[in-house]
């Protein structure tokens, strides 16, 4: 549904994109990650016809983003970082206005506005001015506006920035419903838990290039794989516990004597955990914690870009 090859964009002396490629299958979610200035928003603007590339090519929903830009705009939806709403109008009138801008007949625009207000839990507030809406309500209305023509592809640029946890979770649920119905979604985000929960595929940009791509689990594997972690109840058991763990696992333990803890990287996480638990129990060594720890996307992000996520 989205295919891009060798996309380049320069602003003066700054090369914002340096040959970026993307492939996003229909009905999936692609998370575009990267530190500030990595080129995420520039890429979204090119894919949504708002900015011409200096090199490369891209097709979205079967349309070339340069040669068929007018036709493409009727097949996509976009919600940028800042809500594109008129605060003096009601939520309903905002949606009707977007419908008319897409050349929907007046009655069709009114009916579609009512459907979207209902779907996004805004029906009761639909006739209030947007200036009275909370941040979460405005963001939901902005996403609703991007769906006024039921787009095949939806682009969201940091859709939950500034929202409280409850509003974020609510918006995640709505996005999952859209994807389940067949919408293809590309979102940029600096909330790595958001990408982990929503994305089928993640593309990490760094200084205008693709630093890595793959599913969340594939990227986590690049950060070192699973680790069996053991926290001993008694400090005196650490040395004996280390020898026991060395006897059942092939990896080199990492020791934290202050925390009375050791960790070993493993390939077969569940099997290794069972082996360690059985060996320590047979030796009568008590532990405060024993578990399998998987890398987080934060660790992947830091390893790939050298920057911490927001």
C-alpha cells in the first residue's frame, strides 16, 4: 500500500532524507521512529503530497505521490502534530467543513460528520465549540477529520503527543479498530510503547537514513535477545549460584554484586529459565526474583541511534 525507494530531501545544506525506502503492506501498521531531526515528518509530508522529493520515487494506494498527487489526496487521510481545527466552530461543523472541502455533497458531509462523532465518542460534545474541548477530545476530533472520506491509508504524525494515559489508550483502541477494518496506518511517534503496541513493522530513521527495520520482536532481538535474570536472597549465595548457572547455561553471566543479581543472555528463553530454576531449587538456594527479561524498544532505539526516546 506504501512503497518508497531512495527518497531524498535537502533543505539548503542539510540533507534531511538520504535515500529512504519503505514497504508497507495493506491493512498493517508501520511505526516510523527516530530522534528529533531524523526525517520522520519530512517523510510523511512527501508521502502525503505536501512536499516534493528531491530524488527517489514513492507510490501510495496505487498513486505516484508526485505525478498523481491530486488523485492520491482523495485516498489518504492525514493528522499532523498540531490539530487542524477551527476552535470557534463546533465539532460537528468542523467535520462538515472538512467534508465540503473534499467536495462531498452537503447532506453527505452532514451524515458523515454524525457517524464520526458517534464513533469517536464525541456525539454529546458535537455541538459545542472546539475551544471547550479537552486535549484528548481535540485529538480524537482531528483524527476523525482525517477519516472524512474513509481513506485507504491514514498518516498520523505523533498522534498522541501531549495526551494523558487514558486518552492515549482510548485512541489506540480506535486505531486498532480502523486497521482491523482494512485501513493501512503509518504513524510517527517517539513513544516507543506506542509503536510496540500498535505496529506490525517498525522503521527506525537516524540522520535521514534507515537505521533498521523489522517487527518489534525482530528489532528487540538485535538488542541482545532474552536474558535469564536471578536475584539471590542472601549475598553469600551469589558465588555458588553463579557456578550453578554456568553449569546449565552456555552464556557468560553479568554480575551485579550490589543487587545480588546475575543475568545471562540466552537463545531459548523459556527452556533456559526452567533449567536454572530446577538447578537452584535442587541446590537449596533461595531467590527473591527469577525471570526472563526481554529487551525493550527503548534499548533498541538507544543502540541504533545513540539517543534516548522522548
